[in-house]
C-alpha cells in the first residue's frame, strides 16, 4: 500500500495548528515522529513495496518528515514565546517595590551629637582622645593620689603591655574622659574651650545601671579669668537647651581631685517637674553631671605657669543623660542591638 501524502500533510498541519500548549504539540509530535508514530509506520511499509518503487516512495516520506519536523519546531517556539508574553502581562508594575530600609544613628550617637552641637554653638571645639591612656594622664596629672581607690586594679582595666618606648609607662583603658584635659593642655595654650566625647571603661558588674564600657563627654575651658559664675552660667544655658527652659538646677558641693571647688549638678526632674516620680526615685531631682574649677595641681602637671590661668571643667555620662531624657530604664538596652529598641529613637 502507499500513503496519500497530500492528505497526511493537510491533517498534520491542522493538528499542529490546533495544538494550544506544549503538552498538545508534544502529543502531535509523538503521533507522527514517535517510535510507534506515523512516520515509523510509513518507513516500515516501505519494505513491503517492490524494490523499484522504494526510492520514489522513500523520498516522499523524507519530505513529509522534514516538513512536519519543521512545523512542530516552529509551533513549539511560538507557544513558548506566547507563554512568556502571557507571564509578562501578569507583572504589575504599579505594585510598590521592595523597600530596603536604611538605618539611622544609634540613640547614643544622637545624644552625643546633640550635646556637642550645643557646645559648638557656644564656641567650643570638639576633640577626641585615645581610649588607651597612660596612668599618668588618667590619674597622676589629674591630681589623683597613688593610693586613691579608683587607681586600684579592681576599678580600672590595666593593660599588661607596656609602652614600648618607655618601660615605666603603665597603660590602661581610660576610666573617664578627663585625661583628654591633660592632652589638650599639653598641646595648646589658653584660651581654649573644648568638649571631648568618647568611650570609657570600668570593671563594673553589668546590671540595669552599670556597664564595663560607657560614654562620657568632657568639657574644658581655660583662660586668664574664668570664674565659678562662668561655670554656672555655661551649664545653665547648656542644660536648658537640652532639657527645656522650665528645668531648675542646683549645684551641690562635691569632691573631685582635679577640680577645686567641685560640684555635682542636679536638675529638677523634667518628667514630674519636681513632684517626685519613678524616674527621679521620688526625689524630684536628677543628678546629671560633675564639674568644678580646674585644680592648680593640674595646671602644674601640664606645665602652665603658676597663677596665670583659671579654668572650668565638667564631665557627664551619655548613657545616663539619654536614659533620663527618654525614660529608658536599663543601660543594657543600648548595647544589645535589639532593633525593636533602637528603632524607637
Ligand atoms: N571625670 C569625672 C567622673 O568621671 C567627671 C568630672 C569631669 C568632674 C570634669 C569634674 C570635672 O566622674
């Protein structure tokens, strides 16, 4: 028998045209080109024909094979590109994109910048000092005697490593920012006015109000005729700018080896306005910073001529200020890196 190739061509064309997806066109391909397909049957049939008919018939089958192979390939490409175009249509370009949140400054950095900028407006420069200090700068030059308890190994982190240039220099992690006073005065002559923000270290057990590392801001102003009233005026302006005009202040006599006279500064609790609440432990007052007039022994240590200058100095704890300002009850929150806390500021 022989096949009617024209009819076969027409039928196969129609089937290929009707195939709507990859599955259907694959079914058509198997029907014709598969191992048990039409083409296989045609080739098998060839062997039943008389020898002289075979070349002619074989040519027709090959031609038929080539035509439908090409048609099927074209149809497949067509289906794939249509499907792609279809999925493009599903892309809704009006949907808002994925937002990649950008971070913001840590609340302690914000406090430091706010405080420093208040002092910059008052004419102070911002300086920094190293966290690894000499025992001389941290204690001796600040008139802190050798037997003072804060010099004890339990209250200061001493470093084993000695300064390679001088075997007699003991190094430590500064326990306050006051050694920066020494560095600044050794480098500059008065008049000078600087604030120094930075980290300080003390071997305290960590709890809600203590950490082995925290931040301070040191202030130093030295000139020919600086008075205690300048200190009071300066800190009054500063604290009112930071906490609001309404707060009241008081200077309580205190002792620091490197200032004389010395005072601690309290502000009326700006939360309860002096009534007494949990932030001020019902006292109505918040202890906020230490200050005083630079001790003559400190001027002596930095080599300033005797009696020529007077100065004021102050120091404050950044964590404590921030906790008071924002009603934060646990210092550990600053360092735990919990986004839920940090995001609030
Ligand atoms: N260095 C003091 C402290 O850490 C604070 C202070 C600084 C007091 C400057 C007076 C003058 O407690």
